């Protein structure tokens, strides 16, 4: 499985993907009424798209189109080939329904099993699956991967903390799959009850929400585990399409089934490998509901370098945020996730912050308010942070370091960005 640094190249990865892309284009034209119409309208013949660069001419697929096609408007196989549907939880209006063939179910389990292997899970492990089952993709995806690998599933599903802890202790679960917030809840409960000596967890696989390094650290410490960040979305199989490896320096994704492009979220143009932008996914082998250039609105980048863990699959960075959160300052796109990252690597900085934008004499200025850790020299932290922001994000900002606990906390989504430029 391992390839050496000498033989690794993104070009080789792309070449394989382009072969699959060409057959996908033919298949869509033949089997998908939705894409046939869409491509015709864009004046594209399947033979026109031979390379990843050619994709620049292909219109994106949006979440809205998927909603409008409710319930099965994007199905690209005959009804008798569909064995299951899943659906995204729509916060507004109708949800998105995704049909799966036997092949899709199989591919998903295979990708998920790779995720477990990447995290070091073996046949001897007992995997407690706490994400929900049913229309949602999570629970059953986690379980299918465990079964494919040959480990033992403990399918508790969500909620009922008493039952979770009972199963975890009596069945000696070694792996915990959960959303990060549920993992934190369980970790705090285990800590509060002093159950650390009774549990046998080694590995945590957490996903579905963006979570800061400090939260991750707390969960790891309370549970005595190493944790891995899993990525996915219902429209594209579900969780399990990418996971971080023991190096914890990016998430490997399964490039033999999924083509990842990074685009400029404003212009829609493809960006060179290594640059940060919006992730756009094309499903190369999916049958029930293949997607061509699906906009995820998640911000990341493709990491061009070979991973030191030796795994040959390419990587994306951890998700930095959503395009909806993007702010443009001094001609540079910034995501709050980038600030998160810089705070993490800056010694003496807390995790809470606010970004204040203002405009004076036609010029943008940025003020970052953060908290210093207890007993840290606020002036030193300020200079350190200013330097790191300049280095990592490329802009000069004013920084104000406040004593620990000075910024407001919120149970819900914390307001981070204060844009006062319109009023100036
Ligand atoms: Zn790796």
C-alpha cells in the first residue's frame, strides 16, 4: 500500500481520476436526465471534458438544485437498482433525498473501512457507534465500515448517557464514534463520575462539526484516547470520505472514488493545488446519484506534499470554515477558521476571539481581540500573535490581548465578526 516519496506525485493521482472522469461524463449523458439537460444547456458534449482543467467549463451543482429535484430528480439508475435512500436534515423546506445502489453501499463501506484502518482500528476492536441511525447517513455508515473491517459494532445510537456508559464499561468498547459535542458530553460525564479506570477506550473518531483544538484536547485527556477527525456530507455518501491520519496534519481522501477541486468561492475559478478555497466534489464512481462539481461551501486546500505516514492517498487540510463566514479585508479573503488556527499555534493565547473591521479614509483596518492565558505577559502575546497573523494569513492587524475570561461566552454560535465598515 505504501508508496515512497520518490514515486509520489499528484499528477499520477490526477491521471487516474481523469480516466474515471471521462467515463463518468459518458454515463451522466446516458443515464442522468438532470445532467443531460444541464450539460446540453451549457453546450457541453461528454467528449469535451477530458481533464480536470476542462472541468472549469462545467457548471457547478448546488444544494438548491438538489432540493428542487426532490424527491428523486437526480437519480441516474433504474429504480430496481436502488437499495436504499438517505436524506439530509433540511432546516428549511424539503430535505435532499439521496438514492444508493448496492454498489454505492459497497463503496461507502469500503471507504469507511479505510478510515478505521487509518485510525489504527483492527478486527480486535469494539466500536461504539453513537451517531444516529435512520434517514440520516451517519450511524449506518459507521456501522457498515466496522463490519467491513471485521471489528465488533456496539450500535448504541445517540442519547441515553446511562446506557452508553453501561455498554462502554461492560462491553469494554475500545473505539468511540461520535459527534464532537457528544464526545465532549460523554467525556465530561466520565470525568465527573470518576470512571476513567473502568473504560477501555483507545481511539475516538469524531466528526460532523468543526471543533477547536482545545476541545479536542480536553476529550482526549478525559477519555485517554487519540482522536481522529472524519469528514463527509450526506449528498456525497455521508461521513467517511476523508479522515486524518496519525500525523494529524490533514485528512486523507479517497481519490479513486472522489475528485476534489478547490475553487475561488467568489469567481468560481479553479485554484492551483495548495491554495485555499472552496471544496468542490465530483463523485467518480457513484451510481444512484452521481454529482458533478458539487459545491460544499467548506473551505480547505489540497495539500500537495506526500504524507509522512506513508499512505498514498492525497490530503486536504482540516476544514477552516464555510464560505458564508468569509470576510474580505484589504483584498484578502479571510475565514474565522484561519484565526482559530493562528491562535492555536501562538503561545499564551486563549481560544476565544473577536474580529473587528473598520474603514478609515477608504482603508480597511482589522482589530483582533483575544484573551491571554492566565499569567501570560499580554504585551508579549500581542507581538507574537501579530507576527503569526502576518506570516500565516498575510495581513497586518491590530491586536488587543485581554485577560482570560474577558470575552463573552455563548451556548450557541458565538459571534466572531464585527464588520463596521458599511457605517463608516
Ligand atoms: Zn498521513
